[in-house]
């Protein structure tokens, strides 16, 4: 499984890439806003170019604004042509983006995905919350689908009111409520289960579309996402750090350091 970094924060991107294990970047309007706020406002076009340069030729997802298929297609083309000389731009299209003033939902994401994919512009279909959405996105020609694991867990928690707090983890087997019933939403017991299900479907039909597990919230979830067979997990920098930490590792390092005798140091001279 590849690791992407889920941030638009240039300092985090540079730091994470320096570790030598990151192979792509995902951004969205919220992450761009967070990065801009931190900078105290910035020329976003120049900032995006810097992100692309920092990406060292790996895929960088940039999201459209939404709207009709034609609008998203035009926005995707614009982003692609504007930034493609700076890095490997991937256009992020929400799977089901548009609700009009009469609360009517428009299914424009798939159309835009097909239009861009047919022109060999790589598309990352985002905000995927069900295996069915992922299946349709794959048929439409998406290069990546982004199932939002953490947000499915949020949703399952919310359904149960105060019974579960933010730190309760919905693992791959799901968790039970106080009456012993497994908590599900349309058969999904967790965000990891969502990814597991998509992986089975894609394997059954040899889809080339890659599963880019998103909305990752902690190290254990990333582990279970890897077990589930995601091709990529996009991970916020703090979670990436959490994946490396273990108190026994730190304890072990301290003990080794305490045991270094002068003769051992001489080996490095
Ligand atoms: O890649 C999607 C991600 O940025 C959303 O994460 O934690 O806001 O659900 P989160």
C-alpha cells in the first residue's frame, strides 16, 4: 500500500516527503483553507505551484468547485492545463456534488469523471461513502476512488446519539450498542468495512481504479485499511507520526544509548 499525505500545508508536505515514504498528496478546499489561514493569506496559485514542486513528480489531487458536469469538466481542464507543468495533477471530482435550491440532487460527478477520463486526465472521485458509489466511479473510468473511512465512523457514532464518543473506534468488525446489536448503516459496520467491500468488488472485476482510502484518523485504522487491501492511504501528518511512535521503541533506544561504551563509539571512527 502506498502512502499519500492528506494536507495542503507546505511545511508538512516537505517534512513528510523528506522521510522518503510518501508517494502523493491529496488536497481539498478545506485543507487549502487551513493552509491559507496558517499562512495568513497567500497567493493560492503560487502556493499550489509550490505544493506541486514539493511533490517530486508524485500525484497531487486538486479539487473542482462542484456544479454541473460541464462546469466540473471545464474546471478540471483548467486546473490540469494551468498546473500540469509543475507536477502530476489529478483532478478531484465529488461523486455526487450538487444540490440545487429546491433540494434536488444532481448526479453530475460521474459524467464529469467520464468526460475527463476519456481525455486521459486522471480523476480522483472523492466523498465516496458507499461501495456502490465506488463501483459507479470505477465504471466511469476514475483513476482513483476516495472512500472516507473516518466520516463513515463519525456517521455511525452520530446515529447512536451520546452512546459513542469521538474516540470510540469502529474497527473492521464493527462495534455493538448497549443492547448487543451490531451498529450498521446500509450494512456497513465501519469505514474500514467500506474499504474492504470496495476492494472485494474491484478484485472481482479486475478494475484498474485504485482505492485511495481517505479521512484516516489514527494508526490502527491505517493498519486495518492496509489489511482491507486499499492501494493507497492518504494520511494527515499527525497520524503519520502516530504510526511511527511506540513507547517501547523509545524505551529501547534509551537503553541502547545508555549501554554505549567508548570502544563502541570507536567503531565509527
Ligand atoms: O482526504 C479527505 C480528508 O481530508 C477528510 O478528512 O478527517 O476531514 O474527514 P476528515
